[in-house]
């Protein structure tokens, strides 16, 4: 995929005129995870929230024409296969997969709807079993898992795991085992391959809005997997998103039976706001608190005492040495070349250009500052390093963004008020952070954060917002540390000025 492209995902499935299942649900799931969705229709299904009324399967020559029309023209990054209906349809899809070999194939072996309706001809079961060999991930519910193995439906989680391990071993495929049909307060799932079982628990949502949950989950995983390192990561994000979608489903008030889930529960209106816009509004109180700090006011109007400014610069130099490591980590985690290059340049800039500002300023003052990092500096660095050690690329980008954005915001406003910088005592700092070039870098950082947020589920986006907010709070404490005495370990100035 190019740096600018979205994941391109194809749904091969039946329809649902009420929009809760089939290709209709798949396309919503793709969009909810930032993917570009396409659809090939295998069957026209007359259904609603109470059940299936009729199924019409067009001739397979038309199915072949649809499949070829897509793959002849569009690079397909992932395929989600749902309802097939007949042996002829399953065989045609298998033939197309053999010819095109998409990089990611998720098979939701739709045989029985949540309502209990049979959605697959009995003589097609063998063809669907054969299709498993073409898939990378298979997502059966418990009745479907039993049909794939020719066994009774598992009634306990232990038996279900045993069946999933057998399917994974015999078919050479990863299985997303879904335990929603079991009784109890939990709704366990597991990612099962030939050697490992990774369980992913979630609370069971008390609701009747469960129409199309299987379609929606498998589609979400297909949309996420091309940009996730493994199936467990993709499934975990998709499951977090689906839990929220189920909980929000009743509010849609669609139908009088088992209603659909709310695929866009995390995206009010016509879609989610860009992450940067949401995050900037979310920290409005912290930004206001930052503007009101005596240090920031004194920096803006030039009345800040020189010793306080130099003490801040010393701590900032200590901070930047560690911040550069976190930017390097963002570059390492990024999958797009443009993001890799941007954050690598940022790490280098911390160590070269901006550190030089600190060293030159302190050298001109005739001081040699020494001492450990302050409490505020240490707390901020510890937060960033913790996110870098355990967080995803998206979370790391969100955590480093305030150091760009708050500085660019303050620098630009100070520069606008100052006018002629020739007499401003801190013109070197204002010139660095009020520079249009730094503003452009900040805009790029925001764009990379927005792009990362489009590719993640609701759970990761929430963690991004938390990381961003925490970094902003640390920025306020960092600017305020001089007035607060810098906590334990305050630096001291030695040399000509202190003699």
C-alpha cells in the first residue's frame, strides 16, 4: 500500500435490506476502521430483524463477472467472505481466490443466522469446508464450528476450544473462536492456531441488538489485519469496537426484533472528527491553564527573569535527550515511509538543532548548569518512555504530539504579539518555535496522528486521547516547574555568573 492509501477490503457476501448484516454491515465495519470497502453480492436475501423470508442466488456467471471486475482493476488488500448459499457459489469463490491470491482472506462460514435461520444449502457444506483451506482466518460461531468438523455443537468453552484447535491443526488456518452462544455473563473469544490459544474476554452486553454481529466482527478484523502485526492484535481491537457497537445498538431503534449494532458508535454525526481536532478541544482547560502560568506570561512579554528562563532551558535539554528516543521509537513503529522519515528527522532535530539553542544560550550567559532532572521533567519523561515501551504506533504518536503543538501554539502567538523581535530578550526561543517551518512540522505531526487514528478501533483511539491528554498535563507542569521550585533535584548554576 502507498503512504496515502487506505486499506482496500472486499466483502463477498449476501445482502440485508435492513442494513444490519451481510455486505451492508461489512461496508459499515470497513468504514468504521478507516478502510475503503467494496462488495460483491453472492445472494439477494429478503430479511429483517425477525428473520430471513427468502433467498435468491443469481447465476454464478454473474458472480464471476463481479469478482473479475474488481480484481482486474483494483488492488485488494483483504477479502472478507460471508454468505455463499450454494455449492456452485462456494466453488466459484474458491476458484477466484486461487487465481488472485489476496494477501488476507477472512472466512465467516455463514451457515446459521443468529435468528436460527439456515443460510446455506446442505449440499454446500462440503464446499465451504474446502474453502477453509483458502482462508487465513476462519470465524465460525459454535454451531458453524460443529458443522465444519462434522461434530455436534460444543456446549462448553473447553469443548469449543478443543474443536477450534482441531480445525486449526487439520486445515492449517487460524480460528477466531466465538463463544457468544454459551451461557454466562462473559462473552469469551479466542484466537486459535495450531500451537497457541489466546483468549480475549469481554463482558456480555445485555441487549437484543445482536443482528449481524458475526458479519461485523469478521469484517472489522479483515479491515484491521493489513496494518496490524498479528491476528491477536487485530481481533482484540475489533472485539473492543464491537462490544461498544452492541451496547449502542438499541439507541438506533431499527426494527422490532433483534436489531443491528451501531457500527459508527464511536463516530458521531457522519463520521469521527479528526483525532487532532478532538484532542485539541479535549485539552482546552489545560491549554488555558498553560497560558495563565506566570512563566508563560513572562516569556511572552519578556519580563521573565533570566535565571528562570535558563533553569527551564537546562531542564528542557535533559528532556529533549529522552524525547528524541521516543520520536525514534515512533519512526521504528511506523509502517509508512513518510511517517518513518518524519519522526526520524524529529529525533535528529532534538539532538542537533534544538539542543544547540539551549547550549548556545546557556554558554552566552556564562553559566554551566548542572544537576539531575527535576521531578516534573522526570515524570514527563517516564510517561513518554512508558508509552513508547508498551503502546502502539498510534499511541506513541499521540503522546509526542503536545510537545510539537503546544510549543508551536505558544510560539506563534508570542511572535504575533512581539512584532519586532530585535529587542525581545528571548527572541531565539520565540524565533525557533514561532517559525513557520516549525508550524509546518506540527501540522505534519497532526496529520500523522489523524492517519493513525483512522486505522484503529475505538479502544486504541481512547488510549491515544489519554496519552495526548497526559502529555499536555505534563507540559503544563513542565512550564510551571520554575515557579514551583523544580521539585527535588533542582539544577544549580556555577561559573562566572554565580561567582
